[in-house]
C-alpha cells in the first residue's frame, strides 16, 4: 500500500500558480493613487510660502491703498523682493501697487501701455514663439514691464521695458 501512495504522489502534476489579474491591477492602481497623493502633497506644501506671501501682500495693499479687489500678484527677486499687485478701486479704476519693504506705492494702470499694446509691440518687434510672462515691477525707481519669452531660435529671452513708452531698459537674449 505504501508503494501505491508514493506512485500517486510522483505522478501528480504540480499545480500551476494562477495569476489573479484583478489583484495585480488593484496593486498598480493603489500604487498610482499613493504616488499621486504624495506628489500633490509635496507641491502643495512647497508652494505654501508663496501663497502666504500673496495673502499678506493682498491684505497690505487693501489696507494701505485705495485698491479694493486684487486680481494679480507677482514677485520680483532682483536685489531685494518687490511685489506688484494689480487691482481695482471702489470706483472701478484699475491700479497697480508696488510693495517693497512694506511700503506701498500705487500707479494708475491707464498711465502705462495696455496689455494689447504691449502684445502688439512684442509681436512686431521681437516675434516671440511663446510668451511666458509679462509682469509689472520697478527697475531703477521706474515702473517697468518684465517680459520673458521664447524666441524663434527656441532660446529664452528676457526684456525690461518702460511701463509707459515700451522703451527697452534691458534685454537679455539666448539664456
């Protein structure tokens, strides 16, 4: 009898392990969700200082100027930090506030070039392939437009133009 059991055991085929594709897909989807959550959390935490600075600048502009609604805040880190906040007054006039060392100075937006005038000047003169940013700032105590764009040769270029006239103060080509 013993011999018979050993023969059966020898002749039995080894059972193939079956892959459960549902488990594999659940693991892949679960890993993707965890990875996505960690990535989004990292970006949220890394951008929180900028969000806090923007909130602080918005409150300071509302407090120390006649701007009631702030629509855009941009930062310039040349030498020292300068913030520019665009917005509207209670009467609907568009203004720009330059914040430097907690001092707020406002300018009327109508004194400078409009967005369409600036865009047409850039398209006619520099022929950008892609416009990355156009922010208002202060350069050597003068209100300026700071523009970064990709040229036709795929190189990054940077312009500092006068806020009112569009005169070039500084041009950096091919970064």
